[in-house]
């Protein structure tokens, strides 16, 4: 059944939406940078890297084409610490801008060439990051670049904005024992008499300058291929045995992405290089940089984020971001939204619908958390939600259009803007060209405006008329305020979307054959949907069957309806919504029974996880039997959730089960959960156990970090010295000292202050972070003021003084 909407109302709404869309488009267009030349090619030569002074020598030969008549000078972005030693043309410096004066004005289309030789120094972490080992394991001396958004001009003069593309060569001479990895294909690798090596890499298809990359490190190459294209994994020698089990999925991912988009992988090679202290991953064209957190063979049972999300995310950027690049940073969601969306599509292709929904459910949870902090549109400068919201909006678009039209639209977008730039409206145009559908309204509410629909649904069944009436209210509020520039983002009063309602009556068995399905169009603050031919009282009502709308849903239902839906609904988001409703009914035996059944026998592990988590809020008599049964689950994620729930349920039996999990389980995630659970359930015996956990290694220090969290939560100041003993080994240790200091431990505060004078820069950095983020300012200020006079490292003293000034301006808050 379909609810018809007044054509007059729809027409007026479309006019208003169109006006809003045009305004937002123009607002985003203003963020595109003007320049009067087309950068064609740069040859970037680097040598004499010095780790102590974070310096190097450089030579950049630039070729460009004039785009206006009478071009008499070229303005390049170049960090102020790049000191020009010589140039083939006259130059002048203005801060981070370098002006190159031409000998005579160039005409439109004229080619201009010049070379600049310079000595470069970087503020470490700006453009280039120099890493010394400082005696830390798994952290060899290395250098890596990071260009996005506009950091590459700190190490070579260029045009540092995404709306121009060029080809380039990177030629790097590095000390003995080190390898240089960059974009494109390796042209030459020459070893000098002193053992130094010169690597020449050539990126022969144009891409954006922020994607120029360089890594210098002691690396070995593990080789793979896709078709005839090299697919290489560069890792430390000690990690070489771990590389193939982690990265071997890459050629298959390339194949799936090529097939889905209809655009074959477009670059000469694909390299993935691991480095230390990286924030995650960066999609440098044909040469992705990744953090060096390679999981061991036992860690795959915990489904490491690295393979599940990081590898497919960065790979998808080779199409979305590198092949077609956002024209300006206000449209950055085109890069990141697609890159966040595509891993879910890969797992859908390889593992089926539930893993894809699993992936999107995580995106939904991230989206809601970010949106609660600040609500912004996708297409906006500095938008805070471009990753998860981008993925979820693209998923909605795919469900609205259907698979084939959606992928035809994506293909059109990539082909029309191949090796070029695009804006948000270019994607809308690609959909129109591929499908004939003008989705101005969709773009307005999901890309150019903020928020999402907040539905409140009520129902009424009329047995005489055999109808079920749903009243659907959109209750979202536009509460945003103008930012510092005066720009204010709006939330639509009413989102327009089609919706499907499924009603079960118990007829036709349990497979849905007797269900009544109705479809309607939502477009107002309050819509009414009448589902006809409901001949028996409903036993289940699903609003938005298939979860086609990004939303928050309030829909109060009888427990019996929820139980049926949990048993029957194949969609994971819907299941998790049902579990959340049942979890709010801890005194309802029917709810407890449904959750117990789901926790022990649901067909997908994530549903079992959610049911286990909900049972943690139920009385022990109802929760413990299914939790104990679920502790034997084959999924490590379920077992970890069970152990965490045991800590909440509490009691002697829960403590015993948690200790058994610590002793017997092979999963680091389960054992990490056991650390917290034991600390919660056995306050008398937790101290020796936490000391043992602090010495237990695991992937990404998961077990140790759980011990630190447990100590911080417990406030056990008797463990100050034990925590301090690990202050040079673990990032969390100084933060725990700060947490204990905030509970009144003066010794913890004194030890934390002493870390500011540690000879190791990373330890000093951890201590500063702990003061800034963990300790209450009224406690931290006296300690920092006292420590400031005796600090022996200038960088630390400067940072401490800046922190004190910042707090003073904020009134000590």
C-alpha cells in the first residue's frame, strides 16, 4: 500500500530544497583556490638526510603551463624553513610563499620551466617526520612524509592544494641499509661506493600534490601481483613473516573494486609500506602508508581492524581521492565517504550480507557519537562526520537506486572525472546522467544540510477495518548555532524518503509468507501510513523494513512484538534496535528469554554480542545461565562480550568464570576483558592479578591497556610505583599516574612531573599529554609551575609554559 502525497506540497518542497541546494553549492565553490598556471611535472631530488637536525638537501625542477596572458611570476607554496641556495630564475620569499619571477611574461598555454636548489629543515611532523629509535623495540630509524591536507610544501616547493594535478619523479639518496619508497614505478636503484642507495620513482599519471610520498626506512619487500601489476608490501625485516598473512587479501580487493566500479586499478603498482608512530593509513597514490601494527597469527580470531577496515579503506582511495580528487576540502567527503563505504561492499561480495551490515552498524555508532558532539553537513569545510556519515549516505543512495543503477552512477562519476577533480554536485550529475534521476532533494537533505530524521512512531489496529495505522512524526530539532565565521548549518524540518512497513500476523507460518508489506513516502513532520488487509492482530511491526533510512527511532511496542522481530528480522541494525528495547525491560521474563536465546543461538555473532551486552543489565539469576553458555561460543568477540558482562553482573560465580577465561582463552580480546571483569568482581584479589596483566604482551598492548584502565578506575594508589615502572614502555602509564594523582596521590603527581625531565622525548610527550588530558587543571598547575623552573629540555619547557598560559586564559578550567 502506498500513501499518496499532495503534488502541491511536493512541488513547494522541491522549490525550497532547490534554493537551499544552490546556496550550499555556491558556499562550497568559494573554497576552491584560484591560481594562474597548470602544474604539469616536478622532479624532486632529495639527499643528505640528517636525523638530529631534521634536515636534508633538495632540488626541484618544475614544469608548468601559463593559464593567463602576461604571467610574469609564479607563486609556489614553500615552507619558510626551505632555504633557497640557487635557482635558475630570480625568487623572493614571503613566509611560506615563494615567488618565482619569469624573465619575460608568458602567454596562455606557454610552458615555463625552472629549477630550485635548497636546504630544507622541517619542524618534525610537518611534512616529514624523522624517527630515531631511542632504544625502543620495533621502531627503527626512519622518515615518512604526510601531505594531506597541505603539508607537502614543507619539504618541497609546489602548488599545495588539490585542484591541480601533475606527474612527478622522486629521487632519494639514502644511507646504507635503508630503502626509499615513493609513488609510481621504480625507474632505478643505484648503489654507491659508500653503500648509499639512490632510488628513482616515477609517477607518470597525474594526481594531486598532497599525495606525493616518501618513506625512508630499513625495509624488506614482500612481492605479490594483481594481473600484471606489482603489489608489494614493505615492512621491517622482523615483520616479514607477518606481512603476507595480513596483506594477501589486497589483490582480491583490487579485483573486487575494479569490478564494482567498472574502472580497472589505474596505477603502475600498489605498495603498502608500514612505518612507526603513524596515525593509521594514508592513501598516497600507488604507495599507501600504514601504521606498523601487524597482527600475529593468533590475533585474527579477534578480527583486527587492520585487515577489516584499514587495508580496504586506503586501497579504495586509489579510485576515490587519487584517481578522482575533491576539488577543495569542503568536498572532502567524496574522498573519505567513498573510502569508508567501499570496505563494506568488499566484505559483502566476499562474505555476504551480514558482514556488510556488521560493518555499517559500526559506522552508524560512530556517526551518532560524532553527530551528538557537533552536527554538520557532509559537504562543508571542516565537516566532522565525513567518514561514517559518508558511508551511510552512500549506502542509502545504493538502496534507493538499486545495485545496478548505483554502480552505473559511480562508474559515470569516475569516468567523467578521471585523473581530474570533482565536487559534490558532480556526483549528483553522474547519477542523473546514468539513471535519469535528478536527486536534488536527496543531495540537499543528506549532503548539504545536517542531521538525520528522528522518528517517533505509534500504531493503532482496527480489527473491523483490518487496518493498521502508523502515525510517523519527525521530531528532530534544528538547534545549531552560527560558527565563528557566521556560517550556520541547518537540519531539515522534514526528511523526504520512501519507507517500507512489514506487518506479521502469525498467518502463513514463520517465514514471512503471510506478512503484509506497505510502502509509503515520508515528507512531512507528521505522516500517516495505513496498512490494509491486516486480517489478524499484528504479532510484529517493522518500521523501515530493510533499514533503508539513516535515523533514530522511537517506537514503543509490546515485548511480544519485539521478540518475534528479533527472531525473524534478518537486518542487523533492526535486530540491535530491538535488543536495545528489550534491554530496557530487565524485569520482563519474556525479554530475558528472548535475549538469552539470541545470546546463545542467533545466526550471526554480532547479534549474539549485542544480546550478551544487554543481559549484563538483567538480574544475575536471569543473566548468568545464558552468559555461562555463551562463554563457549566459537566467536572470540562473543566470549569477550560475555566476560565484560560478567564484570557488570558481579558475584562470586562471575569472578570464577572471568578467571577461567583469563587462564584458558586463546584470544587476547577475551583475556583483556577478563582483566577488567576480575578487577570489578574481586577487589581483594585484584592487585597481584593486575601486576601480572601489566607484564603480559598482546597485540597493540590490549591486555596491558585493560590493566591500566582497571587501575585508573579503581583508584588504587598502592599501585603508583608499579605503574611508574612502565612509564617508559607504555603510553597509558603516565595517564594512569595522572588519574591516580587526581584521586589525591601526591606521589603519583611527583612521579608524573619527573617524567617531564626524562631523557627520552616520547616519554616527555606522554607526560605532557597526561597533564593536558587527564589531570584536573587545579591539581596540575602547581606541579607544572614547580617543574617548569627545573626542566632541562627546551622543547618540554616551552610546551609546559604554553600549557600553563592556555589554562590561565581559560580561567584554570
